[in-house]
C-alpha cells in the first residue's frame, strides 16, 4: 500500500535515500517531535475530537486520586529532605487535565511545592499555561533542565511514546529493525540490518522481536540519579507488561482507531507498550526503591475510587450518576484488554521514603 504523502514522508524519504534506512527510534522521534511536521508539534490529540482519550479525560476522579497520592508522598518527602521545598513535576502533561484535578486536592492538603512541566509541544504548552496559570508552572523541554531539588515526578502515558529500538532474531543473531523505502520509493517499509548487534545475546527462536526502550531507560537513569541525590519519587502510569518477553507492540492510533504505523508519518500517534520490568531494573540499578508494578485497578481502588465515586454521585443527577459509574468501571476494567488490567503503576523512590500509599513495599 502506498503511504499517504504527508509533509514528513518527503523528509524521511530524503534522509533514507541519503543515509540509508533509519532505526525505529529515529523514526518515532521525527514522527512525534519534528519541529514543523511532528504529530505533537501543532495539534491537540486528546479527547473525542482528537485521536485518543487518556484516563484524566475520562473522569476527574483519576487526577484527584493521583493528587491525594502526591499529597501523601510530599508529606513523606518533607520529613526525609529536612523540609526543603520540593518540585512537583509532570512529564507530558497533555491538556493539563490531570494536574488541574490533582491541584485541587494538593491545595486542600496544604502541600507546598513549585510546579514544573516537561512538554515539547508548543500547542499543548499554551493550553497547559492557561489551564494551570494559578500554579505558575515552569516549562522544560526535557528532564535535563529540571532544578537540583527534591522531585516528585508524575508520568501518565509518557513512557509509551518515547522512541525505542527493535531487533529481530535471525540465523545470524539479533539484527536491528529499520525503516526504509519500498522498491518503488513511494512508501515506507520495515527491513533489517544485514549484520547482527554483538551486544545482544538473549536466547530466542528465530523471528522473535525484541524491543529496547532506549530513551525510556535513559530518562529513568537520569531521574534515578537525581532522586537518589536529592530525594523524591517517580510515579509511572502506563499500558504495558511487567514480565520479559518477545513480540511487537509498536502501534499507531488516529481517529480513535489503530492504523498502519508507517502509512501516515507525522499524522498519527505512535506508541509501544512499556516494559515495566526494564524500568524497574534501571531504577534499582541507580539505588532507588521500586514499588510495584501493580495494576491501575488495584492502585485506584486502594486509593479510594469507589468512595470518591459515591461522594460525587450523592450530588449528581441520575444521568450524571450513571456516567460516574461508567467512568469508574472504565478506569478499573479487569478485562486483560481493559484499562484496569492493561495499565500498570510503578513507583521508584528514595529508600528513605519508606512505605508508599496504595503500593507494595520494595521487593
């Protein structure tokens, strides 16, 4: 099938013709973050009018419960960091919906902090700046410029969109999967490096596909060093798996439907299931205490989702009450493909924090 002639396709084709096929990490980085034609550069992809709906857009209860969790952890941080003023950080804040709901709870708790947002999209920054103006957020292009201070970092559906590399097991070894051009030159196609990567030695049957979350691990290592040095924690909520395995989870979503990830470069969201085991190992290697992962269902129910839903329904119309029940079920749906089971929650924090709300103790 011929790829749709998006503006980014011509740029990709020129690069591939000049330098050869590109890695999946390069392809994802250009499709999502190209300064002119990247998916997140000039659009609002959230909600019914966009391409997908995230948990904060489903119900205010999600952000409120995350806010309650953050308030409790900030209190623990105050005790373990000698009262030094912390920074509350959100990675990829979307429309600012989660943070707006969380701030209502945090203000009521009396927690003191400075708000920092890591966001690369100019259009989403404008929405966030307006919605969260009262909290006076400071914006960052990456975690590298975050302050040297205790940090409480929230990352909801952030790691799934970070560029990653993929490798396929061949009779020669693990060869990197690359994006090139078809023979006709009018569409993109997957191919493999002719030579295997000697650093990969995992046993697997021929044809197995391995994803290496290169940028996600780099972010985790960076934050891990900061959290060990200054205190704090990182909360990751995303869809993914917590056991090692092989398989392709690279996908594109446009108009709330799955799409061919190579057919509309720059016009569809690209994601991969998060490897929570790899993130946990990276965090542990930096000296952090790792809590979880647990399912989103278990996390939200432990934080009191059912009770919060009942309080909201007490002053709701019958139609509103039914919508609240539907949202609560959607967030905690235990079906393997439902949000309650597919989404996992992991926290990596300074060991001095001790036990954390709604999460198991470190293994």
